[in-house]
C-alpha cells in the first residue's frame, strides 16, 4: 500500500518572531484590503509559478515589510 499523500499548496503564511533579552516579539500587519480591512494578521500570499514555498515566504516578507535579513 502506497502511503504517500500528494500535497499541493498555493499560498504561504509567515510569522516573524524576534527574540529580545527578556522575551519575544511577533510582527503582525494591519491589512488594508477589501476582505481584511483593519484586521491584524500574519504575512502571507500566493506561491508564484516555479517558486518553492520557502522562496514565496521570503518574497512575501520582503514585499510586505521590506525585511530581508531572516533566518528560516
């Protein structure tokens, strides 16, 4: 019996966490779209043709925040 389950993903979500001396900080964005106007949420978006999910996550973080210095 083949137990492999094919997985197709079209979107990514990223949560940025920064460690400080005493705790952790999480970055949330306040959305300004017709569906999510004024809603605080994580960074996310679609995976482009030929792109791996981790590449899409890094791209979305850069597009939505300008942050490029990240560790996965």
